[in-house]
């Protein structure tokens, strides 16, 4: 049985559908006057953030609080971690405090996997983004958003994303969101196409379960969902592309390009958006853009994950790959 | 010193013979030898090799005595069957002056477990900017003949050219750590299928191969010899093979771990597999084995790189690069080369003793097992099978990638100039 | 198939019996709730939801008015939540006008220890404040572990703890029946 959520690649199709279905029930709590469920009463969850990420942190925090968990926020900045305390020491400190789960965001790829497998700590580990590796709850909330929009809220229950065509555009090389989405969407039966300049596609991508294209305009008409990734300004100086202007001309999504997408197709973005770079304001503010929905869905998905991993005496999600590694 | 009679050992893996050590030398090799009062070592089924020579060891002293000292490192060497090790220059302070190399050399003398030949830095502070006093290091008591900035690449082509030329004056050799620095910024592991999946910064093969290609051409141009440290890719093998076919004076080494381990192991994110150059693919491993067998790669060198526990008991990105190797080297070579039929024990002796001693000019080491030669010998039990237990290591560090792995062969005895440093697997 | 169902389960109520007792309960609700004007029926998943819908239909026949009916999932309020792997959640569906100030009738198939109903009362507490809460069950098999009783009972069925009671409904099981069976003796080591 899975105790941790480290990688989207660890989820089976049935696990993923169970999480999406559970999230659908969790979402209904948001409509109630009392947005609270007792599932994690008496459980202590630590949000251990070695990287700044206010959005992800408050999303997890809202999810934990709605499930009545006791929440401790631990930001590495200004703490003993920035004074040289190791991940191991931090983990053992939290263990000594009797925490039940650690939600970890870390700049080093593999840090959550290490935390879960090195024997430093007994708690359940949930990966809230590690380096350029994985961000599984982001992939789950993206899949949840797609299922709601492309299949339907109630008709989607029990369903996967079989046959849906998803295009992910932008800095694939440095993106944990892209890696997680490729893994999960493939598991859910979707067809994924990555679009990026060749400099921002990793060597070895040919072994990923997806297609790669350098031509956004050719892919757009065949997309049910187009996910735009943020391009960080610091990539500018590393010769990944000549200028910002050229990047947005070739790989940015504007109104004209959006018009090439099928009528039902949606535009997604994990946030924060760089308006004018990968996405124009016109697209970002259109009702085909699901950015705000994705934020709301993030809370429901994280509630579902927390409940399924921590709500019982053992997790409800089966496990395949991580423990074989 | 008393006499020692090694009875029934397969010398270089050949027919059983007796070997009589008298004092610091081999007195006699033959059948049915006997000697009054000699200590008899029954060696039936065991293989006798000339003492192993490691051209690439990190002893860490001075500066990182928390990971290894000359004493603990030479004990580890004796334990692994080595009688001579070359200590890399990346200490604190860097071994870039006669003073530091003499200190290391003297510590080696005092240890008594294994001869220590310091390697001098090519450039001041390993910074790749200004040649260190190579001549002074050569003329010092340490008599340095091998120079390397190992851990860092001499990436400036002009500095490399000058170093190659300059050491010709006293018959030295530059050992290059081939790593193009710009192509490996932020590199964490081999660039390929696994790095793409794990989201770890890629160390492309071309970063190694481009430097090797440049350096063999430089060596050809200035008529110098060059030694390439720890080859790790199939492409590097091709370049060295081409250079040798052209008559370029190049020698190359491979580490035991690159003969066995692949980047698939990085999927565990366990930093015990983090090493520079990184573990590569199965295809590279096979090419390296083949090249070691056919002589394209001249020698095995351990790149023994001790690190304290805390530098490995952490997340991958924060971990130090390197693995200890002295105490497992021969077992890994037996496993990958001898037991696979790629190499005979005589071939092992050549690649782990004779040739490294010749490249590094280690006097008295890498000699034939015959009368009148210095009694630097290693006795191996090739039939032994057992899991690697780091708790039993003589090294101060435990960062081995082989913990719990079953490997064949065990060094039971090591003699340094007739003095037993290891008897029945126990350090003396 | 659940091994408890196999063996020697015998029907104690058949389809027509179930229809009849639901009709009776509907009449009782109308009578006790004085016309059932502010009644909201909340079924407890899985089979309580179908019973709730059937009761609502009967109440509508009797009163000629639309009766609000929904479902109340109690999974996360169970007192044995930590004793099993997390269960998949069922739907909580509160009718549009909510439950504040109304008479909520909880509907379930079998009343046994009373723990499910306690959980349901907790769940209701997070949703609103009804005027009153009543309980309707198809079968009361006794063995209460909490001070809870039903207001409307389809059939009182005295049982021993060695017996099982299984309700089948057409919506879920393809037929209507209440089955009384013997609990299979667990092999040594499974207890």
C-alpha cells in the first residue's frame, strides 16, 4: 500500500480515478456554510517548505484545515535550515514532535523521495514539488480540471481522460509540472504532446509516453486542452532562446492562436502567469482559461490526497513503482 | 626479516608454484620449495599477483582528515591488495607546492602500509589559471612525476598545452580529469533517459569526450604523453582508440565502478551513487569492459574518494561526489572482467600493477613475480563469495555503492617489500 | 460475492413486504409530522438513499406535495475511521432549501449498534440546525451500543450476534429482500 505521494508516476489508473472522485465529493464541502470535515481530527501535518511558494502552501493549508488536521507551517527561510541544518535533522526534529505527515517542497529533485525512504522519519510524505522532478498534486488538480471541463462533473465520476488530447507548452526541461502531467495523463489514457523550443526539451524525452513538437500552430487545432507553462526570466541569460519577444512570438498563446483551438478546448496554466510572455492578457482573462478554477480545484485535490493517505489506519491508494526502486 | 614460503599459489593465475620471500625480496620461485624456519602460507587455489598499484586515490590529508588520513587510506589500500598508491592533489591546502607533496610523502613513509606517491597539482590551487611549480615538486623528496588537477579539468587549452610541454623536461605526465566546465554546470548525473525522468541536471558524455579529443590532439601536436583519468563513456573509448591508432602517446584509466554500475541506480536518489564522472549507461559499461580487455584502456584506477557519512546522508543535490574503492576494486574487476572471461589474472596484473607502475614510474612496483624482484605481492582467494560489509572497512569512510552486494574474491595477504601488511584478511 | 450472503440466508421480507412497510412508514410520518410540511428526507448511503427516495415518492403520493430528499454521507464521521483503510466517499446531497428549522428524517436500511446514526447526527451538525431529527429504518435488529432508537421501524427483527442481516434493493442489487443468515465462523487467526 502507498504511504506517500512522491511521483505522479506511482499512481495507477484506479488510484488516480479514486483521488479525482474523492476530490469531487470534497469540492462540495466548499459550498457548505461550514467548510469543515472531521477526517483528520487529531492528525498533525507539517508544511515543510524549503522554497517559497505561497500558492501551494496555502492550498495545502486550506485542505488540511478543512479536514480538521492540526497544521504546522515550517518555512526554511529564516529558520535553522538556512543556518546549515540538514534535511535529515529537520526531519528527525519533526518526527520527535510526532507529526503524522510532512508536505514537502524542496529545491533538490528527489528530496521527498529521500525523506520517505531513508528511514529518517516515519511520517507520510507528500511531495509538494521537488526541484525539476515532480509535483504530483498539481498534475492531479490539472487532470481534475480537465475531467470536469471535458467530461463533466457528475458524468466524469469513475471516468479517466481516455482519448483527450493535451498539449503542454513551454519550459519542459525545467518543469516538474510537465513531468508530473506527462506521467499522470498517460496513466489516465490521454494523449500528450509537448511543445517547446528544442533547447527546453530534455535529452531523453523520446522515452517519455508523449509526442514532442516544435510547432505550436500545428498542434493547437488538435488539442482539447492547452497547458501553458511559465518561462522564467532567468532562462533568458542561458541562451535557451534569443529574446523574450521571439519566444512569445513562436510559443506564446494569444487570441489569434486560441482561435485555432477547437471550440470546446480549454487553456490551462499552473500559475503564476507571466502575462505578455507565454500568455496574453486576452487569453488569460477569457472564460476558456481555467487558471482560477485550477486554484479552487487544488484545495479539493489536496483534501482528497490527504484523506486517502491519512484518513484511515492505512492508506487507500495502492502502490506500484516507488517502492520497487 | 624472516623468510616466508608461499606454497602452491597460482602465480598470475598460472600453474601452482611455491614462492620464497627472503627479507624484502623474492628469493626463489619454483616447485616443491622448502626453507628452514620460514613462515609457511598455504596458498592452494589462491592467485598470487604483484602488489597492486593505484594511480588515482584520494587520501584527503591534509585538510579532510574527517574522511580519510594517509594512515587510514594506506591501511585500506593494503586491505585491498595495493602496495603503492598515488595520492591526488585536491587536498586543503592543495598539493601544488613542494612543501605539501613532501608532507604527504612523509606521512606515507610513516604509515608503513603502502607506498604513497603524491600527485602534484597542474595549476595553482587547481584553479586552471597559472602553472604550479611542477619542477620543484618533481625535484622535492617526493619526486613527483604525475600531475593532475583531478576534480577539476584543466579546461584552458593554452594552460593544458603548456603543462603537457613543460613536464617533458623531467619525464612527467599530466593526468587530465576530462570535464568541460560550461557543459556540466549544475550537473548531477549522466544526461540521458534517467536524468530526464528524475529531473536531475545532466552531465553529457560530450563534456568528457570533447576534452579528451582536444587533449590527445594537443599531446600529438607538442609530442607529449597524456594520461586520461577515469574514462566513463563509449565515445571516450572510441577517441582513445583512434588516438592510439595514430600513435599518440596516450594512456587511459577506468574505475571499477564504471565497469559495473549504471545510471539506473540513481533512481533510488541514494547519493552513494553520486560520483564524478557520473555512472553512465549499460552500453558505456560494456564498451569500457571491452576497451580494458583489448588494451585501449590501459589500467584500472580506483578514484577512491572517501566522504564522511553526513556528506552522503542527505538529499542528492546536496551530497558530495565520490565513492570509496580501494577495498573492493579487485573484487569488482574479478566480477566484471575475470569471471566474464574478458581478462586473465595475468591481464589483471598488467592493468592493476605493471602498467600503472610504469605510467607513474613507481620504482620497485609492478615487477614480475620472479627471483631478485622486490617482494611486493598480493594473494587473492578467487573462490570467495560474500556480501560487501562496509563496517569491516579499514578506510575511515563508508561511502561504498556495493554495501550488501555479493562480490567474488578476497585479498587474503599483502606483502610490502617482504613485510606482511595483511594476513588472512587482517591488517598487521 | 460477499461470503456472508452465501450459505443459508433466508428471506424475512420479500419485495411486496418492503413496499408495504414503506407505505406504512410514509403514513406514520405524515401523521406524526402533521402533514409532513417541513419534512426533509436524508438517506444514508448506500441503501438508505434508495429507501429515502422511495419514501419521498410515497409521501408525495399521500400529500400531493414535492418532498425534499437527499443523501448524507457519514464516512468521515465514523468512530471506526482509523480502524480501516479510508473508504471511498459517498455523495452528500442536501436539498436546495437546506435543513435549518426543518424536520429531518434520516433513512437507513438496518439499525444495529446505533453508531452509524450517531455519525449521521454529527454530520448533520456540520450542515445546519434542524427543528428536529427523526429516524426511519427498514429493519431494527437490536443490539444497540448507544442510546439511540428509531422513530419509524419497518420490521423489528430479533437476532443473535451470530446472525447477519442483509438488505437488498432493486436499485443496487437487482431485487428487493431482507435476508437473515448465519455469520460464517472465521478461521482461527482472523479474529
